[in-house]
C-alpha cells in the first residue's frame, strides 16, 4: 500500500512554472536575438548564399510559423491541453531553427570544398562523434541520461553554438588583424576570443538544460555528460569546417586529402575527448555542482568556476600551441600525441577526477536511498533488489538473464523497471537534500509507476 | 559484494558528511588554476603587445604588385587580390621612416606563418630592399590561398612592438 502522506517532490514535472523558467526564457531570447544578428551578419559579410536562402528557408520559416501559431493558441487552452500544445510548438520551432542553422552552416562552411567532399567529411566524422557520445553517456553508470537530451545537447553544440560564434569571432579577428602586432600577442588575443566566445556559446546550452530539464539534471555527473555532449557536437561541426577548408586550400597542391585526413585524426581521434569535450564538461561540472548547493552565492561561484576552467583550458591550447612546434619527420607523429597529452591532458585528468568522485558520491547516496525505500516496505523496491540495483554490472546481469528467459521484451521490461526504481531513489535523494523548487507529489507517482511496471501485465 | 561499483563501506559516512562541499571546493581550486592560466595569458599578451608604444613614425607601403622572381622586379598596378598562381611583392618606401629606430617588414600567410621578410635594421640600411616578395613555401608550387598580411614593424629588444604600416591582400583559391 502506498502512503499518500509521503512528502511531495518535484519530479517528474512541476504543475506550476518555477521562476527558473523565466530565466530560461530570458536566456533563450538572448540566444534567438544573437542568432538573428548572426544570420544577418553572415549574409552581409561572410556569404550571401544567393538564392539558396529562399529555397531552404521556406521550410524553416513554415515550421517556425506553425510552431508560433500553436504556441499562441496554447495559452487559450486548459492546463492539460496547454502542456501538449506547448511541447508541439517547442518541437516545431526547434526544428525550424535547427534546419535554418544547419543549412547555413552547410553552405557557409562546406561550399569551398564542394558538397561531395563535405558529405565525405560528415560521413567520416559521424562514427567517431557517435562513439564519443556513446562513451560519454555510459560514464553515468548509475542513471544514464536519456538519448534525446544527449542528442539535443550535441545538436546545440554542432549547430547553435557554432552559429552563435561566427559573427563574434569574425569581428574580433578582423579588428585584431588590423590593430595588433602579428605574432604571439595576436595569437593570445585570438585564443582569448576562442576561449571566451566558444565556451559561452556552448555553455549556454548546458545552462538551458539545467534550467528547463531539471528532472534529468541531477548532479555533477549529469553536468559532465551534458557538457561533454555539447563539446562533442561542437567538435563535430568544427572538424567538418577545418577538413573542408584545408582540403580546398591544399587540394591544388595535390595533398587536399592528406590535409583533411590529418584534421580528422587530430580532431576526431586524438582530440575527440582531449578538446571541446573536456572544456565544456567543466561548464557542466560547475552547473552540476551548483544543482546541489544550498546557497545562491555558492551556486554562482560554482557555475562561474566551471566557465573559468573551460575558458582557461581552451585558451591554453589555442595560445600556446605554437610553443610546441612539430617536426616534419617521423618523430613529429610522436610529438603530436605528446603535445596533446601535455597541454590538454591535465585538464582531462581533472575532469575525470571530478567524474569519478561524482559517480561514487551519487552511487553511495542512491544505495542509501534504495535501502531506505526498501525499509519503508511500500513495495516499489524490495530488500533483495537493493544489491542488484546498486550495481550497474548486477543490473546488466539480471537483464541478460531476463533476455535469456523471456527474450527482448522481458529485457526491455526489466530495464524500464530498473530505470524507474533508480528514478525513485534519485527523487528521494533530492527530496532529502531539499533540492526541490516546487513541492509536488511526484514521488508517489514514481512509486506507483514502479509498482505498475512490476505487475505481470506490464511485462 | 564482488563486482559492485558502489562500495557499501563508504556509503555510511556520506550521509554524515556532504561530499558536494568537496566537489565545490575542488572546482574552486580548479578555477583558481584557471585564473592563473588566464593571468599568464594576459601577461604574455601585454609583453608582446606593450601599451603606449606609439612612436608617431609611419611607414609608407607604396603598393602590392605582381612580382617576377627571376628579375626581382614588380609590375602592373597596386592590387588587393591575386590568383594563387601569381607571385607578388610589397614595395616599401623606407625613406618615410626616421633614423634611430630598428624596423623590419614581414609577410604573414593565413596560418600566421612568416612567408617573406626584410630586416631588421635601420631604415637607411634597408633602403636597398624596397621590394619584399612573398616566398612560396618549400615543397609547394604556388602560394596557399587565404588572407596575407604585410606589416612594417618597429623592433625593440628583438621584439616587434609597433606596426608602422599594414596591408592585407587576398590570394584567391582559383
């Protein structure tokens, strides 16, 4: 029997809109204004993209128009219908913006080498980036983030963040090129530019996830996962940009393929985790730590700290790369790897240390909550299940056993049950720590869901 | 409890001591290191881009012209763009500079590499080097496309501290 007097909780969804949604709307509005300015400046100064805008823009404009229409109508509906309409509107507007930005990216970045080369570059970068996302998602051993959010984070990094920085970097570079002394000073200026602008653009994605998807943003581990996913997305688009650009530059000399291939190796193999993924993971770590801190002041310091480390790590690579010259012989191949290890390795090691600590901390507290839930005797978590639920390997073994006995359906049913049980434990943890901004009875709902999933009809 | 990633023995103290504080302090330490890195970067920037270095001197770049490496002569009109198969050079009027300063002239390609240079020396010493060509990189047939920057710089203690004149030209891909 379920005790309905259980203290309410925020998960899964608050009925009232918390104040953080207002901040999220403000951040989103700033991003949209920046994107419009970016598109305008791209059109005027970088590439006019003649004729193409009207062609591919129609679909994007139509999606945004339809999304806006549904959004306006949503507010004249009752509360239950409003939520559905808001989701539909968000999806349509999001798709429209992503389509617009993606196509601008494709034309601006890839037309130099031609669509064929650009397509090949995309195809060779997809498996490596996909592998990176798979690894990053698996790092959260206790409660994996939903693929839809990981992919949204990566898409933001690839499309929105790259679009946000184009105009800022163009103006900064043009100003520096005409006013500074070429050499290390100019390099340092460019490195400050890349560190500040690119990390702010990528970090805004993590901040929005933190504000809007609080139910799936639990702690430092989740922050690192989302941050790294945004970084991998950014790295994906940047790799394509560099590969196509350098192909176009070097192909007349007959070494375009070599130049593009080197970029692929440097960015998609060697720099897959030792680069943007590491930098933005620090932003996520800061936000994830802030998620669990009690005071606003500490939250602010934690988030600012994440941004500072990310900017510093990014800056150090861009500014001091020239101090590690690579010889054009066989030893140069060793030097390339050593350079990455020496320059980015310490930052990557630091984020791994935070991750390991976070996973342990999360695991210990989940175990504590699983035990308490089992001791309450409400039926959602049985005492015998605690040992299995507390271990990723034990959970996997149990699912594989279910697969052998009942096939894929049994496997998936058990996976859903385990996931719901861990959600419940996570919910209890946040409630116990008073990390809830709107009191709700969601914990009871989660418990009901677990019991429903446990029933034979759910299998 | 073999194979279990979550250690029971460590679980109990976690309830008593909030480990988020440890994470918070750790990221503050990392941020301190980050601030130091950025300060070093700022010092580096100021070292190579020292403030208050305006000497008042101004060099005159006569123009950027097509260049024939066999004769060492320039031809045609002053241009802002070149095909990658064309060779080009800047022409500097060193007489426009006062004596008593050390200067040089350099071409930088789009990657920031020096691809042509005259100097350093006193303006009078460089009077015979008015033409500063872009050198095709070793192993290549032509200049790489992109934006090329030509600067006449004032040198102090072996470091360029002021740009006395600047021209940017574009080398087209086609």
